[in-house]
């Protein structure tokens, strides 16, 4: 199960809506081993595409160095789908490389940049196997 | 000669869980061959058809090796190498 604060949930959704029709991507970092998604880091989609996302390689290194310095890890890795459902694509599954992370998918296909509900789902992706998990949104992490 | 190589979580099965290992070599490809001798299987995860895999990033002293010669990038004693899988998808 992914437990996430309302503020973090809202930040991810806002990012996805803002970048629509391109895919938005980022992470939520938290203390190593804590499973607490605390710090949203929006990343630039270097692919700038409605069907693909990739963190810029230089920013990726900066991000990881910062996390190492703070003893953090990527608790959540998120990205949006802008025309399809919030389910990992074959590419997502093939390239998933953080077996400890919650992979969050947001679909903006219904309302695009506008207000309105989005699909917000979370998965574990380990060795090519996808397992959906419950998402619990709480007012604040306890 | 010693070069420290930071290993990402997903590849630590090849390094007995170690976050960093040391190796040596005058170029990135020589370093990878040296690592392979101590951590069999690692090379295949980094190299494909004689080139660095598309979705693996390798940095030498914070520089993406794609900009400094790829597998031919020169290394010297004390260099810091970081391996990070791309965060990407569709």
C-alpha cells in the first residue's frame, strides 16, 4: 500500500495537469527504508513527449547525489499518461529499475489541463512483474 | 590504481549488496572488464553490442560519459564513477 499526504498527492496531480499533453515525471524522496514519501521533486521530461518520459541525465545525477547526501531514496517515482489509462506501459515495465519504489501513474486523458478528477494509481514493478497496490491519501503523514 | 564505482540498487545483486566497489582501468571499457572479473554478469547489464546500453547512465567525476567518449572515456587513478539506470518509460 502507498500512503501519501494530500499535499503530495495534489502536487503530483497539479504537475501532471500543468504538463499535459506531455508526460510529467518526478519523484517523491523520503528517508531510506522509511517508506515515507516526503519531498516532491519535479523533474524535467527530457523527452518532452506525450508518449515518453526520461529524466535528464545530468539532473538525474544531481538528484541522486542530493538524496545520498541526505540518506534518502526515491520512495515514489511518478509519471503521467496523457492519452491512456494509468497503468504501466510495456516500456515502463521494461525500464523500471527501482524495485523498492512505488511507481505512481496519473492519467490526465479525461480533463487534460483543466480541473477535474484524474486516475491516480500505484504499482510495484519488480523483475518485470507489475503488482497494483492500494493508495491511501491522508491529511498528513503520521 | 583504484577507481571507485557507485553501484545502483538494481545491480547490487552482482556486488553482494555493496553500494560501491573499486576497480581499475585506463578507460571505461577496461574498468568494466576489470569489474566483470570480480562481479560476473555486471558487464552485460552495462554494455550491449559493444556500446553502453541506451538506458544506463555512467558518469565520470559527475560528467555523463556520453559526452566524453563513452566506453573510450579515459580514466585515471582516483576518478569517481557512478552508474545510474535511466528513469524513463512510456
